[in-house]
């Protein structure tokens, strides 16, 4: 049996009923330990509970409230999904179900240079790409190509003199921040937000 030593900031709490070594910090559990108001198992349970809550908050930090990070459609892209726990409507009620929503951005690389075509909250990746290309062509685009496809997150287009780039992110704010940094690093002048949108999951049942 391996001791579990939990540092509470006031007095160490040692648990002998878990086969792992883990360090956590909890002033609340420390107060209980100092006063001797609870038995060892209860004090350890409190520390572990608070540690798990903190871990959940950390994992949720880069996604909208009520969502956590999950693998994105492409490498290096953050994807967000509803928290799969009793604290989220994702699992509340029998049969509760969520569906992903997709978005896409197409650029016109032809001489017409009409700008962009977009799609938002589409039901599939194929639909999002088709709608974005259709939007670009409807504006007069002659050489429209998909520049970004995203799902369950947000996207922006940052443009400056001689520069344009689409950027995805868990929130509009984070996408804007990353996109503006890249625009400024390129040396382009007058970097501005040209387009912004989100395609977040929706509850369908």
C-alpha cells in the first residue's frame, strides 16, 4: 500500500488508501485537518474533490463556458465540445444529444479578387465547404478556394495591405489575438478584422 501525501498548506494530510502519490493544495481541507473535525478518509476526499474541480477548470480555460478541448479537424487546431459530465446539459436527461456545427472560409485567388465566401453553423464539413465556395462564386469570384474549415469553434479573417489570413480559435477573442499577431509579424500595415464568426455545437435532443 502506498501513502498518498496531500499538502494542504497548513498541515500535511496522509492518505493510505490510494495506490498512487499525488500532491494537492487545499486550505479548506487544511482547516479541517488542524481542527480534527473530520476523520482521515473525509479529509482526503475533500482535498481530492477540490483538486478535481481545479483540474476541470484548467482544462476548460481555452474554450467557451461549458465546453472543453477535444481533437480538432486538423492538426494544431483547437476543437471545443460540451463538458461530458453531470454539470453540463450534454449529459442531463436521458437521450440528451449534441451535434457539431461547421464553418468554412473561401478566398478568391483570381483576378476578380472579390474577397471571401463564408459558411457558418453548417451540419457537415462538406456542406460548409460547398456553401463557402458558393458564396464566393456568387460574389463574382473566378478562382475560389477553401482557406479554412473549422468546427465547434470560431474563426476570423485578418486583412492588411497586401495581406489576408483566416485564423481559427476556441473563441473570437483568441482567434483575433492570434490572427493580429501574425499579421503584424508579417510587416503588413493597417491590420484589421475583416470577418468573424462562430460555429458551436447545438443541442438537438
